[in-house]
C-alpha cells in the first residue's frame, strides 16, 4: 500500500487539518525523524498551499485546528501545534488560547519543539523556481539554457545537477555541470 493510500484510509478521505473533502495529498511533516505514513499527514490543496507558502496564510482558515489538535495521530498533533504556534506569533490570540488547551505526549511535544526550533531560524531558505526549498545534496534540473561565463559552454535546459551545495546567498547554489563546478541562480532551477 502506498503512503497516499494509507493516509487516505486513516483520514477517512478528509483533510487531517481542516476536514475538507477535497483531493488529498501526502505531506511529510517537516523535520521528522522518518518519511513514512506515521510522519506524514493527508492535506487538501488549501492547507498545503498555505503551509508551503506562508505569505499566502489566511488566519481564519486555521480556526479548524480547534478540532484537529485533538487528533490521536501524532503527526496531525505536531502540524496543528506548529501552525497554532505560528499563528500565535502573528498575534492571533485565539491561536494562543488553543495552544494553552492542547495536550501532547512528551515524545510528540519534543518532535513538535524540534521542528519549531529549526523553523524559527531567521535565515532565508534557498528556493527553486517553483518555491520548493532546496537542501544541501539535492538534485536539480535547469529550466532554461544558461551561458557559463568563463566556462566556454552553455548549460542546456533539462540538465540534471546532482549533489548541490548551498551558498551564503540564498539566491545561488553551487553544482557541477559538464564536470565544472559553477554557481547557478536558484530561480532557473527545478528540484528533481
């Protein structure tokens, strides 16, 4: 059984955070110790979109967490807790009230805290052309032809760059193309 199928069955074909009966996809809980169904949630496009692009956040949508925070599934509890923490930091008093009522087992609370500590990092993430966060060691694909200055060649669209390295500038990454280590603009890349 695939992770999507397991999550669909567990969720009863409803978003595990807001309860919407839309198309659901598996969403791995960030900063989890594993990437299996126990560390993922089934989300609708609305919840997923707002989690992946926080600047599109609609605070009132998340009032649904008043129900999902009581889920028996630790991954759902972690996601609810982190989102309530985020909303509380943005000045939503109702979110802080829910956090004050929420109860989690020690192990689940430690998991939620560990991810929240990393999310509090003020550094700007490096993102690809689709807004996906790039990590050290990821593979990316070029989405347009790029002239390599000083290299004497053009890196063609569709070229796979494996094992990227992040730089101090979140707009750039380093990777090897045609055996040459070069700096690439992240906006011209797509996570593979």
